[in-house]
C-alpha cells in the first residue's frame, strides 16, 4: 500500500511520528508539503514566511542527501491532497497535527474527504506535550490558571521516546507534479527587509539541535538569574525552531529528568515552566478559541481604548516613542525578527497601558514581524500584559519602562546596541518642555498616562 506523509509545521526528520508510522505500515511512502497561499498567509506573518522558506530548503536538502524527494506543490490544501491521493492510488495519509485553529479546521475537513474515499487518515500530536482535550481540573472543567495546570501536568508526565529517522532503507516514490519554486513563498515577492535576517538566524533542524546542545552546556546553569537581562545572551532562542517544528518540546524535555518527585535545579525548573507556559497557551486556545481576537476575561471587551491612535501606533512600530528601552526593543525586532521576552513585556505594557492602544494592534504587529510568531503564544502574551487574559498581570501592574531599564539593563548595553542616537534621549524619560529641545522626548507622559489607564481600568466591574 502507498502512503503519503504530509508536512506543515513539523519540518524535521527526527521525532516525527508521521514519518516513522508511514514507513512502518506502508509498502512505499511519498513526502509532500502543500503550499496553500491563502492558508499560509492567514496563519503566517511576513517574517514567518521567510523562516518557512529557509526551513523548507533545509528539509529538502536533508532528504535529498538520503535520495528522498520532498514534493513541494502549490495549491488549495484539500483539493491538492485529494487530487494526489486519487492520481497515485494512495491508501493512507500520515501527518502531525498542526494546532493553529485554521490548520486544525482544514485537517478536519481533509479527514472527511478521505473518509469518503476509504483512505486511512492517521494524525499524531507532537505539537504539544499533552493533548489539551484530556486535561481537566477536579470539577471536570478546563484549568484557567497556569500554576495548577503546570502542577497537574508535572504529576502525570511520562517521558516519551524520542524517535529517530529510520536508519534502515525504505521504499519511496516521487510525484510527477510541478515542483514549486520555494522562493515564491517569500524571497521572490519581498526584498530588502528580510535579507538581514540571515545575519542572525540559520533555520533548520540541524541548527535547532546544535543550539539546544549549546544552551544546555552554557546558559542553562544560570538561566533563571540571567534570562531577564536583554543585553546578556542568556536565553536559548529556541522559539522560532519550536514554532516550525524543527525540534519538539518532547525532544527538549527529554534532556531533563523531569517527574513529580525529582528536584530540579531552579534554573532547570524555570526553563521547563516556560515550556509549559507554551503548553498552557495552546491549552487555553483549545478550550476558549475566542481568545484569538477577544479578551479571555470578557468584561474587558468594553474597555475604553484611545481613539485616533494611528500616529502613536506608527511611532511605536518604528521605535520612535522617545522611551529608550521601548525604542531599542522595537528596532531589535525590525532588524532581527526577534525580541527578548523581558522587552516584549515592556513594549506591550507601554502600548496598552501608556498609549492605551488595543492589544490586538500589538498582536497583529508581532504576528507580522516576529520570526517565532505563534498564534497561541502571541495572544496569550498580549492578553497577559494588557490585563485581560488568564493569569493576567493585574490591571494596576503597569511596567515603568524607565525603572525596567534601570533594573534589567543597568549598564545600558542593550539600549546602546540598538539606538544609534542613544545620547539624544532624556535620562529619565522626561517630557518637560524645559528639557533641552534638542533631546528626544517621550510621546506621552509616563505618570499621566499611567493614571489615565488606572482610572479607565477601575471602571471595569
């Protein structure tokens, strides 16, 4: 029997259930990636598409080394797969589930079509460590707070085997279809902005594995102490690789001896908790799908945001707010397609609680410009900071960017790195007209805007 292995956000050879199952249960397998332009432009931002193109190139080359063709075809996702199944007399389909809501819908529809054709549909979950539908609290309801969710997950965790790409030869067949020019995904349609990404990133499974091993040998031993300092290279930067499934959380957590009764170091425990924060993001998205564009806490749907905020939003995007650490972070994002987590919180707080601009605007910008942009994590992060999500920072917790800079960038190594005009910023973020007119002043007074935000949040009952 012939089988088809479908790729989407699982661009790897190892720990790939779909590949291993297909090879074990079929006479011959073919590997296929379908680029549905409408679907991918809905689920991926511009920076995402750059990474996707590079990662596909890497996967194609790795398979080519093994004399295996990765068929890359452009077309409607369901129509293309159904046509291929019929044309080549495919008996079974294997895929790893894509937890993006839009992808989940098309995979469900695909299964319906294949069922009509009596084609076996086999799907596997390696996007998350747990199946969100199987985790409920003692009241048989979804968890709404992270800490008990994490405690429960730790109590039931069972280490899963990390699968290796089959070493024994197996039979494959190619599809006589027009191969898509991968550069059409991004490079042929966009110029300039993304070229600099290559100075900072090397997408692909091999780089993901290399980076993880380097992190474990280095920064993990002091992770909790240094992870908050954006001027220090103290994080793993695994997020884009996880986003595209070049590595799995299962592979990462297997580096740890993780179970309920084992005492991890504070650094190990903290890193694992961040993996489970990602799990929790997908968990909430599964049980409360409306959070994609509406507050988890529905009473904040009527929050009074500013009107006519387009000018301030544009200045925020361009890193021209007059606040050093905010501008440095936004410039880092535009230059590298990535931003340190501490500064993500700072710029999000400034946008939503000082400029009083809806969190959805920030979420959209991050979706388009972050290489690791992921619907569950992106939405969860923005709602947490703006105070309307699950486990949200209380509305009265407003990050003071000046104090944040003093605490987490005490030597200004971060702001000096990204701001060419660092010396033109006022030291205390003052907007006082008596300050030297040649200096860059904030677009909003931090104290006044904080008080305005508190007053508006206090109205929510």
